[in-house]
């Protein structure tokens, strides 16, 4: 019997899908992908799976392919009623899509330039754009909420954690943003998150 496959790159935004699959206990195969070479670890041309060449891509057990976090994460949330997303509540579902839209089009996009290692004025400009989004997140998390959508974990937290964690890689500190720092630490302590980090070789020694 075939099971779904998640095509991922270590530390990339595809980790949000891995965390979410772990949260619901969903069996899946995880296929490491070199997104620069566009090859999977078993030698396939990744563009045959996702013509755009980036992760995540989720291959369902029937062979259909889903791409984009905004589609994959709500799909995973719907696989297990009650977690980790809203069920049969139109407003809650809208809030989830609102969160995923912001995370994808604003926060994720603002981190994007740093993957190209910008220098000088280019880095300063990228930091200016990123700081505007981080200032918003710091305020947003400042109302005492435990999770992105309130008092319970959702796929939005999986995505937000992965994006915000990139700051470490780029030498960006949250020392002046305590709400973000606490949020990243809190979400990072979940079993599903620690397992995802370990399985992708990214769990730092205690």
C-alpha cells in the first residue's frame, strides 16, 4: 500500500509540513530533495514532481501532487478532525488562511533575500523590509497568546516557527523582540518540532 510522500529540503519551509504530519501521527515517506540541482535523493528529476522546482511538494497516496504551503498545510490539518486546525468553523478557517497568507506572502518573502547572502546596501534594504514584518509579529504576539491563532497549536505555528527560526542562520537576533524569542522557544519545545529538527539534522546539542 502506498503512503503519501513529502518532498523536502532540510530547514526549508517544507519542515512545516513535516511538523504538521508528526503532530497528527500521519504515516508518510520523506524524500530529501536538492532544490538547487532539482534532484531527489533517489536520483529523480524533481521538476517532474513540481515543475517550479521548489519544496514542499506532497504526493498523496493516490498519486496526486499538492504544492504550496497555503494548500498543503490546511490539507494536513483536515486529515485528523480536531487537530491541528479549525474544523467546520468558517471564521476559524478564514483566520487560518489569513495567517498562512501573511506568513507566506509577507514574512517568508521578507526572509527570502537573505538566502542570496546580500551585502552592504542590499542587506540594509532587506533588513529594513524584514524589520517591518518582525515588528508586526512582535506586536501580534504581545497580547499573551500562546500560539499564532490563540490557545492551541495549529499548522500556522509550524510554518511560523520554521520561518522565524531562519533568523539564527542569518545572524539576526531577537534580543530586542522578546515576544518572538519566547514564541520560538515555546514552539521549538514541542515533541513534533524537536523530532522534525532531529530528522533533518538540525537539532542543536543541549
